C-alpha cells in the first residue's frame, strides 16, 4: 500500500469546506483566505486524480467520490481530536475499534460490554455498526464481526457465534399452543421474517413439515432487531439466533415452545488482518470475544 498522504493542510481545507458547504466559511474557520482554501482543494484533487466538488456560482456540492472521502475523513479527524484531547488530559487508554452489524451489537455484544469494561478499564473499545464490508486500513478498524462462511481474502477468521435458529414468541402466545406444542400448529399463526423468508423454509423442512405457508407474514428489515421486538410484542413467531436471545429466554420475555433448532452452514466470524494482534489491547479484545462466545449458555427454557 502506498503510504504517501496528501498534505494535511489540503485535507483540512477539504474537510472544513465539505462540512460547511462553503469555502468562504472554511476559510474563516481556518483563518486563511478563500483563495487559499480553493488552491488547497485543487492540490488535493490533483493528488487524488479526481474531482471532489461540483462548483456552482453560488453553491458547493460534493461529488460521489467527494462524499465518500469526506465520510472517511470526518472519522479520521474525530479520532485525531479525541486522541489529542485524551493525551492532553493524561488519558492513557488504548483505543480498539470493532466493526459489526447493528443486530449483533445490540443483541449479543452490548449485554456483555459492561463486564469487558470492568475487566479492562485500560481499553477504550469503540463499536462501529455497519452492514457493509469494511476496509480495515481505510476505515481504521482493528477487528470485525462478519456473517458468512468464514473465508475472506487476506484476513484471519475465527468462528464466533453459530447460526442456531430457534422459534420464539411471547409468553401469552406460547400459552395458546398448549403443552406440548407441536410445530404443525405454526400454520395457524403469523410468521415474522427477518430480511429473508428463507430461514423459515429451512426450519419447517428440517422439522418434517411442508412449508406451504412459509412466505406468509411480514418481513421486518433491515436487521433482526425489528423481528425481535415484534415477537416480544406478541405479534407472531420469530426465528432468532439462540445466542442473541439468551437474556430474553432467561427472563421469560420470550418463550421457545419447540426445543428443535436449525443450524445453518453460515455463522458469525471474528475477522481481522494478522497484524492486528501485534497490539496487546487488540489481542485482549479478541481473547475476550472468543471466551464469551465459548462460555456455557443457559438452558433454553421451553416450558409454558
């Protein structure tokens, strides 16, 4: 990778102009002339070999490339500001950035985060949520949790959380099934779908049922949080990853009326460049995540 960077003054001029939508306001913030800001941005565009702004007589509009570049630079400038403030305040915390989906963060990671902070007060673990594949170098990411088959070029991947899909519903809805509940009873109820209806088809087939009605029911996108909330509210039956609903099952907010679960070939993996673990703090975060994932899970309550 080419380690040559554009001049910091050019980056500052571009970031301020993009943030204000005006070179004049950027110049006022940077205490230079608008002409100097314009020259710095032209220097940056020449360095990158592309146009960052569409210049109109009375407006300044980012190009698509400019918009993407600005989004990354905002993160970089914020991290520099935070690092500067921390070192001036005598804060010696090590920053580790973990990227994952919103669903994984809310349902699996956040309930465990307090224990990590108590165990490692010297580490500032920052969570970035996104559904896209991140660029570790460009985005300043140390570790990422990705869903798939575990093969990504240039990255180490370790299986973290299996896709054991479990049918869950509210306690009131579970009581309508009687005891024992039978999977075939689902044909009379609403099935709640998470982005794709394919998971329900696979679960029904794995339990010996002809999934004639697997396409019925609402699809709640973009992630599993909506399906989880709908199940808690008693709006139907949802198919959730068992590792994501441990607390709901334990506290009886949700019931798993059928003991059978379906395991997908896919899973959540911890992925990272091999060089990431050269930092002690990153290695400690990795070790904690793997230990949490392998810890014994509570029994899955299925009593009504």
